């Protein structure tokens, strides 16, 4: 019997450093795997983003890149 994993849909929103929750897990861009890095780069370039949650990121995480991106689950 095979099992499939459904990834939660999420988006990344820009947050100001002062608005990063004190309990948020902060992940630096270079700590992400290639697929997650590609997703962050695409989000930074396009200004819009919705898709499956990349491996290694959880809702509420904050990614430090050119801006701070907060991962939001839908």
C-alpha cells in the first residue's frame, strides 16, 4: 500500500524585522535546501506567492533573505 503526502498550501509575506514574533523560528536563506531557496527567490522576484509548503519550513517560520519573509499556512 502506498501513502501520499499532501503538502499544506502556504504563502510568504514580507514582514519588518521589528514585527518578527519573538517566538518565531528564524531561518537564514543559506540554510534552506535548493527547492526552498528557489521558492524564496521566486517570491522575492514576483511579489506574489502561493504553493505547497517547502520541505524544511513550517508555518510561522521567518526566512531572512533580501527581506524577512514569514511563512503563512492556508
